[in-house]
């Protein structure tokens, strides 16, 4: 939960699950905060989320596509993450 009101930033280290770019829409409490594009290699990304008030919030990542890696592994995958954090700006 957010303890003090203030501007927040989403920090990600992530990559697309496939070899093509993966568009991602980031929503905070159901409202769009912006978009990112994940590349096939791990890279650091940041997105300003704006002012968040004290309390709990819901962060949603809406991916442009997802695919199963193989017939043996039918899980729908969109991205891989090494790090995800919401930090004070």
C-alpha cells in the first residue's frame, strides 16, 4: 500500500516473450497511465504513474499479445520480468 501521497514511477526490467516487440498498456486503478514497448532482450523501463494517494492500488499490465511457447508448454506467455517496482519519484 501507498503510505504517503506523492508521485510514483513504475520501474521494470523485462523483455518480450517472443522475438518481436511487445506493446504493454499500464493501468493504475483501471485508468491508463501510459504505454511501454518491451523488446526481445532484457532492458530497464520506467513509466511515470502520477500522483498516488495513500491506500491500496491495483496495477494492471495489458499486453498486446500472448503465445504458448510450444505444444508441450501451452501456458500463454507475454513477457518475462527480472524486476518490477513502484518507487517514489
